[in-house]
C-alpha cells in the first residue's frame, strides 16, 4: 500500500483530515521548492531549517512517547534537550571547562547516559505518585537544570556558553572533510537565478543527513513500540492506570521505561542541535521550547508518531516563518485606480509577540474544531505480522469519539 | 431458625474449608475515624462462586481493594493459593492468580474491542521493550496466539461482532461482558467481580450469569459483589454477608435470605 506503487489506493484509504494534511504538505513543499529555484530562499539556510525541523520532530517524538503513549506530563523538555546539547558540547568542544576534545560520538553517548540517569532520578520518586506530581517535579527540574548551567561557571562556562563545538562527523574517516572536498557548484535553474553550492552547503547537507538518520531511527523504534503489546500497556495506563494494575501490569516499570525512552530522544535532539549550531548557551534551555513542543504534539495528535512529526514541522514553520515578517515595512495594494498603502511596521517591530499570538490562535482554533489533533492514531495497533487483513478503517477514528457520547 | 443459624455458623469457620484459594484473616482498614474493614475473616473455596453481599457502606469494595492490593491493610493477612500477599502491589497479587474487575466499566479510549482484549493476557513477551527488537518473531507468534484466543472468547461471549468497534462506543452492558472476557484472558484462578450486573439490562444480565456459570464449570473460582439479590442468590453458593466491615455470616443462599441478622442489617437496625 505504498504511495509510489499505488497512489490512487493510498489516496482513497486516507481520511479527510489526512488528505488535508497531505495536500498542505505537498503545497508547502512546492512553495519551498519554488523559493529555492527562484533564489528567494538560500539553499544553505533551507538545509539549516530542515535541521531545525528535524530537531523539533525529535523533541516531539520524545514528548509523544511520554505524554502521547502513557499520559506522563513532562514539562522539562527543554531541560532534557539542554542536557543533550551541553553533554555533547562539554565533551567535544575546545572551550569546554571540564572535558573537551573527545569525538562527538563519545559526546553523544555521554549526553544520552546523563539524560537517562536524570530521567531515572526524577522518575523514581514521582512515577509512583499521581500524574500531577511528575508535572510539578519536571517543571522544577527544568528550572534547576537551567540555573545550574547558568551559574556553575567552572563546569559550564555559565552565561558565556560553550564555543568551538566540532561538526558531528569530526574525526570520521571520509565524512569529516567531505564538505571541504566537494566541488563548488553553481546551478542555474532559470536564467537570472544562480545557486551557489559550496562548502557551507555541503556541510549543511551532511547535518541534514545526521538529523534524518536520527529522526528515521527514532521513528522506526517508536512505530514498532507503539504497535506492540508494550505500547498497548502504555496506552492502557494512559486511559486508566488502575485497569492496567488490576490486569497484573507493573505500571511503575512501564511508566519508567516510557519516561526514560522519551527523555533519551529529547537529549538526542539536543546533541544534534549542539553540532548544528556549534555553540550552546543557557538561553537554549529557555522553558518556551518545552511549550512549543507541547503545542507540536497536541497539534499533531497526542499518541501519534506521524502527528508528532507533522506538529514539529508546523511549529518550526511558524517559528522561523515569522522571521521573514521582520523585513516587512509596508504593503501596497495597487487596485489600478487607487493604491492602498498599509503600514506594516507594527508587525516587523513585534515579531516575537506576534509569534505567540499566532500559536495561541492556532491552539484555540484547534481545540474548538479538532481537539484530537490533526493526525490522531487512526487505526488499530496490533503487531503488524498478526493481522493479515488490514483492519477496516474506522470512519471516525478510534480516538475521535467524545467520551460518553454513545453510552447506552 | 436457630438450627439454620447454627449450620450457617459452621460454614463460616474458614478453617473447616479444604481447598482454599483465598484466605482473609482478621483484615482491618480504616480511613481516618471511619472503620471500613473491621477484623474481617473469611475464606473462598476453590471451585465455588462465592457471593459477597451487604448493605451500602458495609465495606465490600474496600475489602476488594484490600485483597487485590489496591489498598494496604492496617492489619491482618491475605493469602492467595497459600501465599501471603498482604501489602503486595496489585500486579504481584495478579501473579498469584487473582484478577479483579471494577464496578464501573473502565473505558480504553482509542482502542478497538479486540485491542482492549489483548491487554488481558499475562506475561506477553511483547511487553518487554527489548524483545520488540531482538525477538520480534516470538512477539509476533504470541500476539497471534493471543489474538486468536481473544477472538474465540469474544465468540463464546457472543460479542464477536463488536471486535473491531471502538471500545468506547459499545453499551455499558457490553462493556461489562468485554471486561469479563478480558479478565478471562489473564487466566485467573480466582476472579473478583465488583457488581458485574450493575446497570446491565435484564436480557444481558441473564447472559452474563450464563457466562459466569460456564466459566465456573471450566474451573474458574469466582468471588462477586452484587446488589441484585436475584442475580446473586441464583448464582452464588455460599454467600458471605458483610456488615459494617466485618463478616456477619456465611451460608447457602437460602439460609442467608432467611437469617434474622441479615434482615436486620439490611433494614438498618439492631432492633
């Protein structure tokens, strides 16, 4: 049932919302492509954006495997992201006050280990309690991590941040110097436009390859986990933890696994970010990241991996797209007879608040018209090889029913 | 009358029972000043359908929660299959063969009925995260076997037409059936049912009683709380009467129905 082998069948099998999403994704891709080909969007910057989008997708995956799968409320997304970023930065950067000089791949594993330990440390006291305790504890944890990073100068350089982080493939045989060795290309897709593809472009392309690999592996793991008996226990816990306990499931252990797994994926996003930006500072642990990621997961549809992917990309579009608005100063609508001139300087001087406004409006509209998110889990989740007949599509989606609506 | 009472008293003595699957000894629990379970002692014999009745507030649900590990008792002992399970976590109690259901059917949002059924089986290899990646074959095999079993049980319960319906879209009575069917997938030796007939229409209620009887014949022991007297008196033997947290009496349904103490307890007075 692949898109390529049977596009018509694929399309017919989609729900209305899925069609809407596919259509808008295609439209958006066409728009980006047009931007690229006409030179309005620099290819290197575009690849940077793809990297950021992948990073948000990873963060959303992480939160989805906590909140979406098991209903764990984690408000320290930014902290785990920061642990990942600082973990690898402190291991590999020249300016690191503690370690430094290790290969980024070592930094990756150290960062993941630290994030895993921290997740255990916060999970052990709170996961036995009601869901709200984790929410409160994680909110506190995020601030603690941020303030420690900011103030422990002898460990983290404090507000100066960590500079001189190497590229992710530093020290690898071929990949380390690949961007330098690639020939500089100049592509002219249309007369008059000229795309210069040189070292920065190839470097950015390599970064995209890294993030695509991270996202791909995480998605593969989560997809399999989601359709498994393991994921089913998590979904039972989310719906009714007592039921899972009564059926003999050790819910504490399951919640812990889901929490650690999610935290590791968030840290992975941080690792990627450090080697993309080559500089990390305490500002990267700003709590607002946590809420962007929450919006991404809710927008995509809690519990749905592809929803998290979609939500992550939408959030980056809003976050980065609004940057273009700062260039606007006026808008002239020429109607031939009269020319209407709008002064748009109020937008360009208020981009940050505008971004929040946009996200706020988006959430309100979403909650009003589609509380389950854009791409909620639509189909039965049973181990793939077991159900040979693809389960008949549920018109409303299993999740799309208001509780109690059809009771009795 | 007094003879009957005597007979009933004889049956109450838990030490006289031979093959005991659940033994509760001197169990106590209070919430602040309220004593919910007051030195309750009883035993459930293997191969019976034991009824647990009592007026509202007698402490039946508290007793269930204590036995299944949801509450921790203040004192006393709970034994399942001869093993002390006092104070263990619900999943550990379940490991000893005791499974419970709830008074209000629990909804599994986002799942189809057969998916919700598949939560039931115990010790699935696919519940280990690592197995998903290192032993996918085993996971798939067991999942297939479980799905087959789930579908067979749904068929036996005559609700197989609901298999691919969303689990939240079926009627309250059907949910009770699904809950019972799912509990059976966990292969319990002792199944605790908390008001299985509450809110179920008469036709479905008879069906439910038939199912419990059938499963009982296949070897499952039941302990059930029920307010519907017809339902419990037709189904259960013996019946344990709980009043104000302690066991008032135990005996066959007939003896219980005519016992003056039971009547007094239900009418609400020590007249």
